[in-house]
C-alpha cells in the first residue's frame, strides 16, 4: 500500500497521467453492465454478488506452480488476481468502499492432500497420472492443440516462443512447473470471500475460488430490477421488478479465439484503444486515474489485513489514513 500511494503522489506532483490496466473496465461486457446501472433501469443498487472462478487448472499453473504462488516472491492472492474485481465493483457502484471483512485460506493445494505414492515431480511416474487434472506431463508436454491451453502453457513455463519437447521436459525436471501440485512452495489462498460495504449502504459479497471451471459471474440487485451476468458467454439478463419480465441484453462482446485481441474478453484490446484515445484528448467512463485506482487497490490490501486477523472488520477511512502521505 505504501508503494501504491507513492506512485500516486509522485504522479500527482509531476502532473502526469498514469493509466492502470484495469482491463475489465474495457470489456464490452462490463461496460454494458455499467451503462445499464447508470441508465437507472434497475434503480438504486442495493447488493452485488460477484464470483471470480479462477479455475482449478489456472490456479495450479499461476498460483501454485507459477509466478504468483508464493506471496514472498510476488504478493498475496487477492492483490494479484482480484484487484481487478475490487476495482470493477467500485466502478459499477460509483461510491467509495467504507468497510471490508474477509476470510480465506490455502486448504487444498497442500502436501497433506497429495495422493498416496505421488512423487515430487509428475514426470517421475505418478500412479495417479491418468486421473489427476494437474498432471504436469499432460498439461505442459502432451497438450499441444493450438486452440487449447497446451501451447500457451508450454510457452509460459519455458519462456520461449516455440519450445521443443526437450525444452518443456527440462522445465518439468528442474522448476516448480514440474512439481506435484501438492508439493510446491505455494502459500497463497485457494479460496477467499470478501464482504464489503460501500456508500449509501450498498453491500457486496465477493467470492474468489479455484474450485471451478473458471469465469466471472455477478448479480446486481437494485430497487427496480436485477442484472444477472455471465462473463464467460457474455450473457446479460435484466429483470424488471415492476413488470415481472426479463430481457436479454446484447453487449456485443463475443470475442473468441486465442488471438491477442481476445485477451481478457477483449479488455486488453480495449485498454490499448483507450490509451490511443487519451493521446488524442478523448476519454471515456472506463478510464481510471491513479488516485481512483490506488483507492480501489486499497480495498484488496484492507481485505487481506482482515483475513490475516481472522476476519476482523476494517474501516477504510482508518486504513487509508495510514498510507495517505507515502513517498
């Protein structure tokens, strides 16, 4: 948190604009939800239920074996994976977060859960290789379908553009990527919940979990209606409390495939377009300044403080005062 505020203060002192890659803001899916809320169609927002399904295999790759599995080498899970969600919730609501409470733990990807007879490395011949969804040999060496995750995993683990089987095998024998997923040095949580209060008594329930296929889902409940959204299939349904009818909202965000423009549901392409527009003097409601971004990152930091303290309530005004003058 000190470093976030230091970046903010330096940027403001120098009078420069820092564009943070909150990519969810730049997807057609979340922009559509923001537009519906701002239109008043569902009235005043009362509650939001939001789920980030990390996905079991993505968890194993990035947050167990990978770069962000150990908080001492990177940072805690909520900051690495869900700072986007803290930001998108604050953006959708449009009011400051006033208090947070969080619970979470590393419960499953631990040595105690290693199956009987599993070696330290998958490549050394695991008796559970055929049934284990985290078999590194299958995920990194054998899955090479260009339309699937195999080639991406091969490149990410070797840091090579076109790795050979020999390159991948070396990684599996010498790095964390080849270890049994239950025998790594990971310490970040694999599931966590955050309860948050925003201005005017808007309440949020957020869940981050590894134990799913993956994807983001949310329900926005207002005084006149409800929004149900599935970011995986870009489906948005709006329910009207007065008429008892529903309508499907076309958010025009069907970005598929594995090309660069499909990253984060089109959000990667969206933020580059926003940067281009900013350089031309054009802005949009998605663009986030450094102070707003820093404030929303503080929600993640405060939630982690709560989690480490066994779920104590953290008041955001008190929390932020500790870091407001960081240099």
